[in-house]
């Protein structure tokens, strides 16, 4: 292996790939990045056996084929430390990778490329393309509701459900649910479901955020593969059955509240200061034209604030985890939030008053 590349061309794809690599690995080769030179293309691959990322970088000329694995974090630290305009020369000498740039020389221990694991190639059962910015928006509007380290392992990820010309993304931790819909071009006989693990979802949101570019998505029984011109991301899927989210969506309540997003969010933030640090409960008291928010804690401290809303119904008192409400209000895009309620024991259905592509369900608390 012998090639050279400008530091600026190498740094970003290397950072993306190293982001997938886990620091603490049982297999030494999993701490490495696989470098493959093939003609005028350098491919960098990182994996933790669950998620794999391949970044392709164009070289200025064609080089003989070569492949090797090197410590990912050390290679990245070396590239970051070099001056901006550096040109880096890579060569292999007696199973060590020599890195030269200006007056700097480094020598890294390598492991053979044939020891590097490869996530199996799975042909997609469902294939579609989607705008990167569109997919990122879908993930951003639902990802906060994913569970973290829940014993119900199928909740530690996001459901992608593909039906004809429609993608639904759903996340829930058992206390709240987020659902977002996106239009796609895809023909399927029946809805296809795939649960993408939490790490895969977070990496997708980071990697594919070029607002104008298209990406190809392929779903199989075991994997999701997302590919752009210079990146190929693969993740194993969670093997489990996602809850029937349609049953969780509450029937439309007879009480509809329209409120200003910024005003409500600021109110929740102030009142939350004196809520119970563990349970984060607040009481909402609905009256004609206003909502009074009350929080207290074991120290007998209390906060209360009232803000104006568009509501003309019977009085109602209901409790919620204030963090869950604020998470929803943070991702709603328009200035007005629509909240539908039935009674003090029923979940709230929260939507953007001007855009029905996303829906949020928050379960009530007994306070």
C-alpha cells in the first residue's frame, strides 16, 4: 500500500468512520479502521459488529491495490494534529504503516485486512430513496422518545414502517410515543417493519444531513443499508416485535387546547425548577381561556404560573412529566401547538397546529 492524500480530504470521512468504532473492544481489530486503496479510490471502514460505515474518498491518481487495518483513534489524532495544508504520504513497511507529512513521521502497528469483520451483504427486500434533509427531520422529530437500555429491547430503537409511498418512523419508551410520516416513492404488497437500534438511528442523523442530496435506503429482514455518493452505512436490526402503535394513539378527546409554543415552553421551564427531581411531575389545570401549571416537591416548595390558551371547555386537572411535554414542544415547528384531551386518566395527543405529519402521545401521571 502506497498513496498520498491531502489532509483536508481525509479528515472528515475519517472522523465519520471513527465515530462508529467503539473504544473498548474485546477484539483488537474492532478498534481499527480498514483502509482499502483500489485505483483512484480510498475506502475507510469502521464497525462495532452492529453498525458498519464505509466512507469513500477520491484520490488524485490511480494507485496499486492495497488494504490494511490501523488503530482508528490514533490515526485520527495524527491527522487532526497535522497542519491544515498538509499532504500525507502513506506506505506499508514490514506490517507497519508509515505516515509522513512535512517533517513529521509516524509509524503505526497494523493488523491484516482479512481479520476485519464484514457485515453480511443483504439484498434489500424494500428499497426507496429519500432526501437526506427529509430523513434527518423525521429522525429529529421522533428520536427523543426512544428508550435507553430498557429491558424491552425492542424499544431501544426506532421503528421504520414502509407502506406504499409512505414511511412512518415511530419511537416510544412506554411513557410517551412519537410518530412522524414522510412521503416516499415505493410500492409494497403489505407494510414492512424494521426496528433500527438506537446507535444506528443517532449515527444516521449525524451522517446524512446534506439537505439537498438523495440517499438510497434498503431494508432487509436483518439489516438497514443507507447509501449516498460517498458513504455506505449498514446496521443490524433489532430482532423483536414493536408494539402496535396504532392502539396507543388515543381516540380524539373532546377537549382541544391551542397554545403558543414559546409561551408554554417557557412556563413549563420555570415551573419545572421546583418539581420533584425524580418524577418531574406538574399539574395542569384547564379553565376557559387559560392553563394554570403547578409543581411542588418533597421540600414543600411550590411554583405556579398561568398562561392564556384557546380553550372553551369544561374544567380539567391532569398531571404530566414536564420533561416529556418540553421534549415534544422542542420539536414542533410552528408557533401553535394543538393538545387534545379526554379526561384526567387519558393520554394527551399533541400535534403541530399547522402540520399533521407528526403526532405525539404523552401518558398522564397521578399526582
